[in-house]
C-alpha cells in the first residue's frame, strides 16, 4: 500500500469515527426530547432507538480495539 493510499484510508477512518459519534449524539438527543415532549412516543420506540445507539457504540468499540491490536 502506498503512503498516499494509507493516508487516505486513515483520513476516512477518522472521519467515520467522527460521523459515528455525531450520529450517536443526535440519536440520544432525539430520544431524550421525544420522551420529554411527546406522549405518543412509546417506550418501545425509545428502546428501538437506544438499541441502535448501543449497536453504533459497539461498532466504534470494535474499531478502536482493532486499531490498538
């Protein structure tokens, strides 16, 4: 792999991590606001959204572990 290709791959990985973190924050804010304001938003809806957030966190954790190892 060339140096330029490696640098591009590193940049893509860093950008993905930032995007993943922003996506997690967005989902947490959405769930929190919906639970506080909307009587139609159910616990099942919140549970589904929270499971998606947990999945994103797990993917990020695996990425960090693979970078370390």
